């Protein structure tokens, strides 16, 4: 599963890249009041604790067969806090910084 913010441009680009990859994936879109990934991170709205709580409340664990999550490369710094919030059974992966690199990243078998 992948996670991003609800900034419209980001959502459409990321969802398009996932679709183009043809790799079955869950895309979680976190409400950051329409802020981009970096802006939401700087504002404290897209940080490890908040992402972890969002994932837990979303119900995705009942739908997904694994506990792996890919975060945007620009917020790699939140991975430790996210791992702590989600627990040791989760694997937090750091995705590419640019959405254009998402399709090849997914094809590598994240």
C-alpha cells in the first residue's frame, strides 16, 4: 500500500503512475487539508504519528494481505516515527521522490 496527501495534483499524478505500473496496489489518501506532501510535512500534518493513526483508523489492515506501506521519498525522515506508531509487524518502505519514478519502483516488487 502507498500513502500520499489529498493535494489534487499529487493524487492524480500518483494514482496515474500506480495505474500505469499495472501492479495491484492500495493507495491511501490522507486528508492534509489539500496540502502537498512537503507542505503538509512542514505544517506537521503529514508526519509519522499522524500517518500511523490514519492507517490504523482506515481499516486497511482488514483488506490488505500484508503490512507494508510506502511513503513518499521526500518525507523519508518520518519513517522512524511511523514504524514506532504502527508497530514492529509493519514494514515501512521509502518510495521515490518523484512520482514519475513510481511505476519502475513498484515493478521492482516493493
